[in-house]
C-alpha cells in the first residue's frame, strides 16, 4: 500500500529556514514523480515543487530560489528545504506521490515573529 508521511513543520521567524521530510512506503521515492504542495486555510491547495525520477526539479515562481526539493540518492525520504521564509509561506505543506495521487496528512509551517 502506497503511503506518504510528512514531518518537520514548525514555527519559524521571518527569514528563517526549515527542512520538511516526506517518508514514503510501498514504493521507492526515486522511481516516481513526487510533488510538494501547500494550503492556507480557506484557500485552494497550491503546487510548490516537483522532483522527477531522473532528478529534474521544478518549482513555483513564488518559491523559486528559496525552496529546494531533493532526495538522497538511493534512499527513501523526499525533502523540501525552505529558506528566506516570509509570512506568506505559512501553510500546511503536503507531499504527494503523483502517479497514485496519494497525499500525506500534511505538516504545519508557521512563519511569525
């Protein structure tokens, strides 16, 4: 059974950094398209970044140059490194195994002074 579980969300000050982790089970993260999304309460879920099996990465304009999606070669977890955080980055962050449209429960990132 395919499952993904996010972790690493926290309260962080503006300008700070954070790394989110997405642990997958029932599949290999390196073999499939993985995506990160985020959602602010009351708003639609927003795509943030994608990591393709070959290593290519794509990110939304709103996070380009600040967020980096990655994985350790041969290992399971997917990561999302968040840098230069702003108040507008506050959201619940979700990872998704794209092929099966499997979502995790999300992890809360709150940027506040």
